[in-house]
């Protein structure tokens, strides 16, 4: 039987951080929580983790910095802001710890910094850690290839009204999957929204539509519409637990990998 995967959670007091820690606390044979990190002025800094997460170890306190004595094989899990993730990525790089990055919204410079760190440690960069969503990305690519350019592609994503970035990282991953099959470019061929007298729809275009409302956890649909029919591929997340389970599965997978930049597709063997 393999040893539990030690994890340090960055963005520990956020929605995803709490969910991952809560699930990890229920899986002591598979996961060991060795650190929980938040920004320095967070009001709960210094509190023991069991006060925030039922069942979490009382010996771990919410801290502004990762532990200096994390055991070998520790994996960092990031669900926070891009600037915070990039700041703390140095800890993984210098300590030789793998990292699962679920943070989204990186610019080109941020992505380049992640690629540089991946030369030293294994990193999974995942816009969505749900196993079902990653199968959806794979299916969308196959559909775009099999149905061909006669089928128009539209992507619709829905999230809660607290989400800061649009379109979602998952929607971008879906777009990149279908664009790669068509040989198109994101900047040139993705159209965000539709308004006014727009004329006939160009053939070489992927429509992108973002909805922010209520407490929607996350819905993603890829529609391929052609002569006389349309195909809709949809994933609906009922709970953030699906993202937490995928994140912990990716963390365990990372322990056995060499330095490099990976995706959830690699984790699932797609």
C-alpha cells in the first residue's frame, strides 16, 4: 500500500481550498495535510486548521507562508490568484515539490514562468480538475475532427456571480481543443458574444458566451451545428467536490512524475 500524499494547500480558506482540505481530511490513508496557506492579512491567519475545516489536523495552522520542513514528495495545490500562485511557485521550484495549479487567469508572462518552473519540478496546469470536464474536452476535440468544418461551433459556459474571470479557463481549454482540430488561432477565430447587426456568421469562427448568475457551480456546453442537425456536449458540476477529487487524484499522480508541464489529460491517460 502506498504512503499518503502530503499536500500544502494554497488558497486554503477559499471555496476550493476548503473543499479540497475537507475531502483530504476524510481520506487520511490517501492524503496528509502538511500546510495551509493564505494571504498575509487574511483574518484567520494563525488559527488552527480544525477551526476552519472539521476533521482537519489541529497541529496545522493557517499561515502566510508554506512550511519550511515539508516532507519529500509533498505536492502543492494552488487555487488562488495568479500573482499569489506565481509568488509561491518559487517554494516548489526551490524545494523540489510538485505542483497542481488550478488557478486560472494567467497572462503570457505568467504562463512562461510556469513553464520555466516545470523544467525543475513536475507541474499539472489544469483549468478544471473535474474528471468529467476533462473527458468533455477530449470528446469536443474528437467531435470537431469527425464532423468537420461544415459544423459551426459555439461554446457556452455558466458560473456563479462571484467568479472574476470570463470566459472560464475551462471554456478556453474547450476552445483550444476544437481550434487545434481546425488549424485555427484563438485570437483570430474566437468571437466573444454576439450583438447588433452582425451579418452572416463567418465559417472560420468559434463563438464564446459567458453567463454569470446565482450560485451555478459550473456548466459547459460545446455545440456543433451543421446541416439539419446539431450535437451538444454538456458537463454540469453539481458540487465543487468533483474538482476536489480530481485535484487530489492529480496530486497523487504528480508524486511519480519527472519534471515537466502536464495537464489533466496526462493524469487521465487520454
